[in-house]
C-alpha cells in the first residue's frame, strides 16, 4: 500500500484542476457533476488503508492555540503533545474548535491554527484535509466573538420573520468562518421549540411554528453553502435530528424522552429537516434523545437504526453526511461502553463520530468490529465517501488552506457589522406598552440599567449614555438576593427611569420580585427579557415589556434605538408565552 502512495497522490493531483474547476462551476450554477465527484472521491478513498479510513470517521478536539502547541492535556487525553499530533496519530477526518480547549483567541490565530492542522493532515496518514468545525450558531451559542461579526441568534431572526435577513446572517457568518479556515458550521439549529421548559434549546431555535422554523432553516442553509464559490463557503449542519424542541431534559446531563407519536413528529419536528434536505444541506447532526412511540429500542436516536436509517435516510430520503452530537454527552453513554458507542452509531446510519470520550478506544472499537465482521469494510467506505463528498463540495480537498493576509479584511469588516446591526434592528419585539412610555418622549437625565448580566447591563448603559442620558449599570444576577434587590430599588429612586434586564425570570422568583419592586417605586420602568422570551408572562405588574431574545452588543444597540424612538419595533413573537398573563404567537406592537 505504501509503495503506491506516490502514484496515487499523482493521480489525485491530476484530478485536482478538473475538480477545482468543477467545484467553482457548481457554486456558480447550483449544480453538481456527480461523475466528477464520484471519480475524485473514489481516487482518494481507494488509496487509504483501513486505519486511515476509520480515522476519517472521527472529529475531535485538541488543546492549544497553535498546531504545534505542547499542552499536557493532549498527553493526558490523546497520548501525544500537540494538536497536530492528535490529527496525525488518529488520521482524523475532522477537528472542532472550542474556547475551553484554547483554540480560540482571535481571527488571525484561528486561521494559523487551521492552516497548521491542515498541514498536519496532509503530511501524514491518509493525506486528506480536515473538516474543521465549530458551533457558531450566533446568539447564545457563539464560539468566536468579537472582532468577528456577532448576531443575535436564531430566535431573534425568527422574530424578524425575514428569511432574507436569515440568509444574509448565515452568509456573513460562513464567509468569516471560512476566512479563519473553518469549513463547517454546526448550525442552523433546526429544532422546533414547542416546550417553554426546554433547558437546552430555547432561543437557539427559530421558534415554535414548524413552518417558520422550516423557512428560516432553508434560508440559512443557502446562506452558509451558496453565498459564493464553494471554497469560500462552509457546510451547514441541520441539528438535532429527529428534533430536540420538546425536550425537558438536557442531553448533556441526561437522556431526554419525547412523547411525540409519528403524526406529531411529522407535523412538528420533521418539517425543518425536510426543508434542510430540500435545500441541499451538507450535514445533519443527530440528537441523544428517545422517542419511545417512534422507536421501542430505548436507545438514543444517535444509536437507533430506526431513526437514522429508517426515518432520516429512507423516509426523508437524505443520503448525505450524518454526524453525531458529542459522544461525551450523558445522553448517549448510559447503555453502552465507549468502544461500543461508535460501532452502534455507524450501524444506525451515522457517518462521522463527534468527540468520543476516548478517541483511541473508539477507533479501536470500530477496527475490531470490522475485524470480527460486526461492521463490514464496505460500510466504512460508505461513510468515508459521504465525508469526502462534503470535503469535495466545499473545495476542502484541494483548497484546504486559508489566506492569512485576508483575515482582517473579511472577519468583522465594517460592511458585515453594519449589515448585522440592520438585521438586528428588526428583531426587537415590544409586547406591552400600556403607559405609552415607548418611545421616550424626552430623554431622561439619568437612567438606571439593572438586572441580569454584567456585560449586557454595561453595554446597554453605554448605549443609553451615548444618547445623552447618564446611565448607571447595576447588575444583580440571575438569582438576585433580597439585599441585591434592595440596592437596585434604592438606586432606582435616584434616577429618572429604569431599564431592568431579565433572563429566566419565568423560573426565578428573585428576578420576578426585582421587577415588581422596581415597578412599585413609581419610576418609569422598561422591563426587557434578553433570553428565553417567556419572562413577560411572569410579571404582569410591569406595564412595558420588550423581548430581544439576545444580550449581544448588537441587540442592546437595537433595544436602545427602540427605546429612544430611532427605530420602530418590528419583531413578532416567534413562540407563544403560556399562562393567564401570556402572549400569543405573533404578538408584537409596532409604530
């Protein structure tokens, strides 16, 4: 096999010019030459050994800001010293970035890390470039912050009802990621959040209406994948199949059980994934959840042939790449060993295995399954072909490196940030304005900005001060104590107006009491929910309620514009707020 390496590399190189031309043409025409794709993929696959092919099935992380950073955590978890050596030792097909693994400091550093990891992949093992991913959903889940362009997230976009804005948001995010060498985004979230108690999805979803979520998912898939030549775009990942929107348990810490029957699943959960598939999504991510009325095995969907092969591939007709959610999560590790889990996932229909608890154990488990006949090499080839096809479609196979000199021009550009602000300006939802407090008729001399979020309150206070009112930020936290509430009430008495930020007040009595006591001061109070949008139904005493669905800087700027009358509210509630003081789906005041 090794003696054939150079001739096979020469063959692949000979195909590169044709393939690169085809990739560019595909992006421009919206079509794909299946024959060229198959020829390129087969030429790469056929020169790989079994361990190299199995390595392509895995995506994991490594510790350090540079490919050659020596970090003792790499030795502890992977038996090597550097991120590059993690790639080389295990012949990885993919690498994922996190702040906690010290991969994310600034755009230039990320781009250099990406190039270093691609070089490691190309100079060892299968000589196949990496899929490099991160979770850049925007809003609540934003791995790469400023100076990259930040946006308010999915539910805020759902409130705008603007699919063009959703597509543009994804295009901006995708182009900036690709400039940093990230060629796959684990977004958009395609869950329909019908459960207000959902502890893990919430504002990561576009809303509770399947049609709205479907339209937004479709727009974002096109934004990520079709906004330019393929080698400048990223693969979109629709997640979490078969639908995480009605979960009441966090699958990071437990195994959620969703009681939807087939008819409910077809009506509520399936439409966004159908839309993603129809839009040509490159990747679909699985969920570690149980639907007992759809699959009686008791296994999480990630390990269920009924779900991944029967429902996703056979019923929905999806033949693209399937990636698991992290295999370190509790929801997938309750029944099987770390060596069995990847085998079960492949048998179910998954292709790429994300973040196994012990990557060496996981890889050896798959290799042993092939040796014993539990998995066939043909089944491995099937998944590797899907992975290589994604790499080909995004131009990764032949253009894996990013231009370091272009990073600062692309990431966080003036045009991108201006577009992000315009998009966000249309997401703010005013649910209640009983006293006609908004927009402010005259600028108050002093404003107290209090409530949840040290960064959010400070950012909003700065934005208010920039309008000519002296604003003071006083953070009381997510579960304010009586002493903290008393301090905020006292500060309110010394100001002309109050803006109070909430996040999770619908489940925290302290936040509810804070709002009630501020209202009781008689000062003008503007209550603003910056997280899951259900807080306005919990404190009816506040006569002015706004939902922003986000505490990002762009959202705080858009909120300030609405408060001061610089921009009218345009957002409509993308979920319903239950209860006697709740609000209907689609609620929202405009002026």
